[in-house]
C-alpha cells in the first residue's frame, strides 16, 4: 500500500476520534516516524547459514515474518513507500502453488521437488479478488534470487521483475481500480502490478529488513494450514466477495496469525470485527514476531495447571500429541542489501506498545541476545534441560487434582487424560531431543546451525 492510500484510510478512521481516543493514538503511532525510545532495532549483519541441515530435521515449517517500512529511491520506476508499521508475510516450506490453475491455489509439494521448495504468501491492499498471493521458491520470495553479498543494482532489479512475471505471481488476480491512479506514464497495468509489489509480495529483502519466527510443523498440520488458506481465497476467486484490506479489521497479519491458529498453535484472531472493538486490539507485524517466538519457546510447559488452562495448547496436545512450545522454533532474520541502487537502506519498523511500561522491547531484546532463540544447538540444549526438570519434578495426578477441589467429575476425567498425554509427550520429546543432538554432534565445534542467514545477533542500542 502506498503512503497516500494509507493516509486516506487513516483519515476515514479518524471520524471515530471522539469514541476511541486511544485508538487515534495507535493510528498516529503507526503512521509517523518511530521516535519512542527503543522503538527501532536494526537487524544484525548476515552470513551463510546451514538451511539444508535444518530442513533435514524439520522438513515442514512455517515462518511468520515482520518486514520493515519500504522506501524506494526516487527517479527509477514508480515511487513506492510505506509506513513504519511495516508488513507481514507467511512462508510455508514443502508447500507449492498448484500449476494447472490460473489463480493462486496451494498444494503440498510432491516428493520429487527440491526439499528447499516452499511458497511465500502476502496480503496486499491492492488485491480485489484475492486475500493473498503466492510466490514459489524461498530464495526468490525473500531474496529475489540475489546472490548473498551482491549489490542490488537496477539491472538486478529489472531481472527480478522479469522473473516474477515469468512465474505468473498475479495470474488470475485483479487489483482495485484505484491502485492505478498513481501509475506513472509508460506502464501497462500488468507491468505496474509487479512494479508496485516488489519487496512486498516477492523479493522481500530488497527494500525491507525482516524478522521471522520459524515454527516446525507435522505434515498433517501443514495440510490443515493449506486447506485453511485455500478456503480464505475461495470467496474472492468465485466472485462472491471482494477483498477490502483494513488496518484494524483485516490486515496482512490477520491471515498469518489465523493460518497457525488452524493448526492450534494459538487462538484465532477474529477478522472483520466491529470497528470500535477492533481499534483497541488488532495484530501488528513486529508484535506478532515477538508473540510467536514467545509462544513457541516460552510457554510455561513446566506448569501443568497453567498449560491445562491454555485452550489452544490443550487442544493441540490432546488432538495432535504436541505443544506449541517445543524445539526447533527459531528466529530468522534478513537485511536489506547494503549496496543498493533501488531502495533506501534506512528502514524502520515499530511495535504497538505502551511507550514506557510496554513489554515488547524487553522481549525483543531477549530474543536477539539469547542464543537459544536463534541457534539450534542452544535451542535443543535448553529443551533437554527443561524436559529433564519436568521429569524430575513429576507428581501424581492426585496432587494436581487436590489443588482444585471444586473440579467436576467430567473435568477431573479430562484433566487425567491431559496429564497422561502430557507426560507421554515429555517422555517422547526427551528421547527425540537426545537423538537430534546426537545427529548434530558430527558438526565442527563452530559449525552451529544458524537460521535466517545470520551470525549470532548483536542487538543495536536503543535510541
């Protein structure tokens, strides 16, 4: 979405000023520079990673990514910019785009495909007959196939646009007519789709810094997510509805969140809510990165009472035999190419947080500072220790039930079932972590598996 379109929508929402003072503050925060202390942290420098090792261990995984503002340099093609609220995308490994349909439809990749195959999904206010579009190829989706360390020249930019057109990313997808109001002379409508959407729907890292939270999944869970996403697009594909992006009620982060909710990683975030309710609670890209990292790493899985009270976690354990917090959920960071002829490399992204008392800055710092969040060996060691602690502190089920004397017989039976599934899961995970650590012992001492093409992050100082 361009800055002018974004501001038009903000002005419309300002009509609610008298009824939602706090919400107006939110709108101002999202549409101005991030001047609050600690609002901006630049990602660390990057280097080559060992993605192939990770995929061997966790072939099916999802990444929810928060991407920073976009600022294209003037004088070359269309002038595109966005707000400091940033953008959100979703990547699914071992999922492909169905090739014989003239519209974005997802399928599970067949076994003959490269294990690095996957698809990146983006929600964009431009779309009229789709909630999301899909770009095949992890490297193309994130890096536009630009080799690591190479400058983003204008020629490389043009080559990426040509490759995107050849892929047919927008095959069958129409844009709102108002999108073309800002189309510069010399563009066709089809060319303009790709020009305005680069570094938003594909080649994300060209002009945006990226913070992704990676979540390992089972194949069955990925199948569930694929069905959910196809269902999201169906009413727009068959013409029974027209997509209308809305910052508060149906933005780019809603779909990503709810895709993982379909697999019971967390609870659903309702879309298209009454605006006066939505103004006070809506998903924000950078918040969602932190929320998912904490959900998949920091759920108090050693507190059986708290875990039983988490509806989504309880469902996931009883239905799928797993918990949202478990090994392999890592941070994946990407940066704008520093040698860049096309985009301004000073790019920001903010939290929606209380400026003084809000917790997100502290959570974010912890993710960048603690290796267990981004280095697989440290992540596995952490969970090995946590599982050992849980096993050592196990108590009989009657001890837990005694703390809740008013629990109904039906609830007691459900808790007993949960208790059995929980300790079966802990036992299985203890063995699985030990096996995975043993598989990694063959790596050289300094050959840690770092995800997201990054070295160990060194967080920047807050302003």
